[in-house]
C-alpha cells in the first residue's frame, strides 16, 4: 500500500485548500478544525487498519502531512516487528546450536 498516496487522498477529502496539498504541506490555522481532524483520523484508521493511541488525538501533534505519515509508519512498522531484525533471544539461541 502506498502510504503517501492514500494519506494525501484522505487529507484532500477533509481540508479546504486541497489543490496544493503534498507530503510536505504544513497545515494553516484555517485548514483543519477539530471535526476535520477527527474525520481524518477515522479515515486513516479505517484505511490502514490501525488505531491511534488516545494521547495522540491532539491536532497540535500533527502540524503537517509528514507528521501523519511518520505516525502511520510507526504504527504499521513498529521497531520490534521489523522483518529484517531478529529478537536478541533468537540470535543467542542460534549461536548455541
């Protein structure tokens, strides 16, 4: 799934000046109100099958599109479950055998 494309599609549905939105776009004070923010979050959760943590449901934590993308990536690819990394215990077990 292309995170950037999907995220931009969601944000463009809920923001007033959607013609100039790209991944580097910083939200202005009139771009996103509290209702729009919650609708963006809901659509992100549905699209990416993730759940925002309660303490992350604050507009000021997402001043731009990149901050949404970074948070989505954090939820989709947590450090502990990266496929190219093995747990420390697994490495120790392999070296014994």
